[in-house]
C-alpha cells in the first residue's frame, strides 16, 4: 500500500516575518520533496477544517474563541513566542483537520501510512492555552478522533521533537487509552518531561542531555520507549515528528542526523506492523534549520514509503 501526505498552500499564510516558525520551513521542505521526486510517489490527502465538535473534545471553548478573536482583529500574541495573524485561526483549523483527514484515510485503508506537512505545530498547546508556537494540539485532536469516533482502545503518540510536548502530555495525563512517549532535550523549554512524570502509568519520558547524539537517542528508544510501546500493543501509532534535534538546528544542543530520525521511524513502523496493522500517522512539529529540516523530513518520508 502507499503513503499519503497532507499539504495546503494556506499553511504558509500563518506567518510572522523574522519569526523562527515561518512559512519558509514548509516552502523549503516541499521544494526538496519535489526535487527528490518523492511527492510523485505519494498519495495526496486533501485537508479540510477540523469540525468544531472534534476540536472541542481537546480544547476549552473559551480558548478557541480567544484564538478566533485575536485572529479576526488582525493578530497579536498569545505569549511572547506564539503569534497569531489575520489568517492564523483558519490555518490552525486546517492543520488539525488535515491530520484528522489523514487518520481517516489510513483507518479506511486508502493509504498504509502518511505524513502531514502542516503548520502551525501543536504539541505545546494545552487545553486552554497556546504556547511554544502552537495554537491547537493537532495530534491530540487526531488521537481523540481515533478513540472516540473510530472505536480504537489503544493509541500511541511518540514525540521525538527537541522540545517536550507538554500540551499532549497534559491532555492525556489521566487517559490509559493513550500512551505518550517522548525524547527531548532537558533542561530546555518548556521545562517539563522528567522521567518522574508518569501520568497514570501511560507517560514515558526519556530526556536527552545537551551534547547528546545518535547513541544516546537510540539508547533512549531502546531502553525506555520501545519496551513500553510493545507492552502497550497500540492499535494506531501517531508521531509528533519534530526535527529540531538535528545538529544544524539553531535551537538545539542535540546532535542528530537525518538518518537518526529514519531509524526511529523504522522502529515504530515495525511495532505498528506487529499490533496496529501498519497504521502510522506522522505530523510535522518543530525543525528550524531549513536544510536540516528538509533533509530529515525527506528521510522520514522515505522510511514510511519503504514500509
């Protein structure tokens, strides 16, 4: 079966000149994917705006209204790092909806797996507050959809972004139907992600130290994440695929290569084959060096295609 992808030019319209989370992140990545002729071999899944009832399964209504209001009045900041412009509300709805549509396509057997090239990212967004460049928690919306609308009982989220996905962890902190596992640099924003943060036994954090590289990253997977994941026996695997742990990234002190992300992807594909019918859904989170991001995303997609 084939690999799907989600992309829409509207994702470029959430933008603030001079901000590290900028439209060029997707423009450069899409250009590289075209140059390497990867897009020609993928199945395009069209995004639509997430239905409001799905969004409200994850976020408080007052917060959704706040994002809309800030966007409608021309933009502003939710915090010093997290901007909103006049298009951001619509773009954020399309980002969450794009990932949801990819989950639906995979659950319906239209594609085997897929990658959502969406913006803005989502894993820092709490139920009632945006932060860390994130407006809505896209992967949490997709997880809630899979559990509540598609009848699944065990959904896995693995997050290998440089920064801990505090929003995703908060949303599913007490939910035994979701296992959240993360590698991330610590100490670093947002200050969460210690191994002692375990939820109801469904949270597995494997922090990396500044200066760590491939060996430490793979050890974190082999010693903490993969054993927990195999014991959980997920029916669907979701990946918060941030590539800012790449050695070129300006926000990072972790020294990964594109091949390290491909390795992690392959390990998760193997587990998905064992218990989830091969169903893997990935979405773009961070990654702020344009060359490192594009190379890592391409390596990630090639691994999905090889499954």
